[in-house]
């Protein structure tokens, strides 16, 4: 499988029998939890515009939404009821229903009720394409799965190093050795929602897959514009080691 980052967007392209566009962590409705700040939902239209631009440029056949499409964990709020059906109806203008895949994140409880009826069977806990597992990141993959690569979101990685790029969304790409001595490539996607740069999990200890890593043999940290800003020696600027 060929993998391409769609710089300068937080979007991944997977090319096998089909070309898949992959995005993660839209967190639609997050503005309702902001205190003392008013924000409209124009960011959702910006994300949709970028998705449609890339899918046309890359001629993608299918899309994978890699979890946390909605934001509220405990309930569905008005903004989610309005914006999420709109998002998926727009995607149905570009993809057939069997080419839209939604991998549930920890914020996506009840999202089935917000989907067009013909997409309710598209929701799953994880997705395997060839030798690649796509998962949101908050649950443990089955140990028996024979995969070479994991693509996940959930962490909203940003660079925290005090430089001019401090707070920038980044990609984290690692070659790791697991506790069972299997070698694995791990790609951690930046959030599609640009406002989440400071709202993420800082420690790998809360992520089941990352707890299974015995050692990181190689890593690169890459900004959305393709600048390499770190390696395995500087992962602590993105993840607590």
C-alpha cells in the first residue's frame, strides 16, 4: 500500500485497490464547551471545504473518518444535531454510501442517530485495509491481528518545544518494536479541527497501543507543511515518554 500525506492538510491518502482519504478528530460541536468564548460553526465548513478539495485533487474513491466526529461525550448537543447530518449529506454528494467509513472514537457515542439512514451500517470500531489497521486509538487492537501499520488519531499531536512552531499541529510517524517483539509502523494523525491544538492527551500511558511499545527505533515529527521538526530523540515534545 502506498501512503501519502496531503500537505498542507491534516489528511492522509491510502492507495491500494482504492484511494482512501483519511481524516481524524473533527470534534464538531466543541464550541459548546468553550467558556467565555463565542465561536460560530464556520470551522466545520472550512474542514468540509478542505476535505472536498483534497478528494478532488487526489481523485479519491472512499473516505475514512477516524473517530471523534462529534465532541460531546455525555450527550448530543444542538450544534451536533445540525452540523453532523449536514456534513455526511455533503459527503454523500461525492461518495457512495458504501465508500464512507466511520471508525468510532471515544466522543462518538450516539453518532449513529445523527447519520443518514443509509450510512448507519458504515460505523465500526476499527477498519483493516490490506496490511494497515485504522483505529481511533482509544481501544486496544486484537493481538492476533497480522498488520504492519497502525494509523490512529485521538492524541491531537502538537509540537511543544518553545520554538516559533510551538503549538503547531504535527504528524508523528514511528517505527516501533512491541512487547512481543513484533515491528510496527505507527502514524498518529493531527486533528482536522485546527482549534484543538492545545486540547489533546499528553501522555502515551493512556493509549492502549502505545503502552505495548517496547522501543521506538525511528521517528519523525512533521508539520502540516512538510517540515521535519523532530525525531525519536525529541518525541517528548509531542508525547510524554
